[in-house]
C-alpha cells in the first residue's frame, strides 16, 4: 500500500498523455468536487482526461501497442487528485473523503478494498454493469495523514482487462483485484 501514492502520481502522468475534459457524465463518473492547493504549499495534482483525448491516444498507440489501444477504447475518462494535507485542510479533506465513500456505498457501488492501517486508509470501489463490465472505479486514499489521493476511472472495462488496466496505470489495489478476477 505504501506505493499507492507514487502509483497514483504515475497514473496522473500517464493520463496527461491521454487527454482532458468531460461531457455528459456516464454511470461510473463520481464528482469529487473542486479542490484548491493547500495553503502554505505542498503537493497538488489535478488531472482530468476525457474521451476525445483518449481516442487520440488510442490512435497514436494502435499500431505499436494494439493491446493498450484495445484497453483504452473502453475508457471514457480518468480523474486523479493528489492533495498534500496540513493543519489547515486535513479535517476538511478527510471529511470529504468520508462523504464520497458514504455516497458510493449509498449508490450501490461495490467496496472491493477497504484497508485501514495506522498510517493509511484506502477504499476502492467498483460500479458494474452486471457481470459484463466495470463502468467505474474509484480509489480513495489518506496516506499517513500527509496526502489524499482520489482516482476515478470511467468506462466500459471488461473485468478480465482490470489487471491490465491496473498494470498500465500502476494502481496496486486494482492489480490484486484484477488478478483475483482472472483466476
């Protein structure tokens, strides 16, 4: 779990090469709300990638990496937020993460990972369309009370492609879930 923050940051960097924007929100989209950089400085990353740029990226990698292109065709958008926590924003951000998780629980999302340790609190949720596809993935992390990470991947992702998606985006909890689904 300690590698989740760099993994989320790696996912953010990957998504920069894929695109930006959103139209009508598909079923797997979750609105995290607006975030501001922490007062006094600290890390602040906000990446939003939409279908238009994902399509462009798909065409770019299609010839050299057809398996990656196939996986990207099912993704509509990716959003990654990384916010450093300090005394000014910690309580607010922790409350927002708790609210997002409660909302997901109330809307029928499946909590597939819940890991609470002294220095880390991770929740991973899936919204599925029956057994056919994953429509949305949400990862929420409070790491060592120093950083919050929120990830939302929206699309029509086949369960057997979850491990591949996790590998490409370097999301550890999703890698484990994808491996279990492929057994």
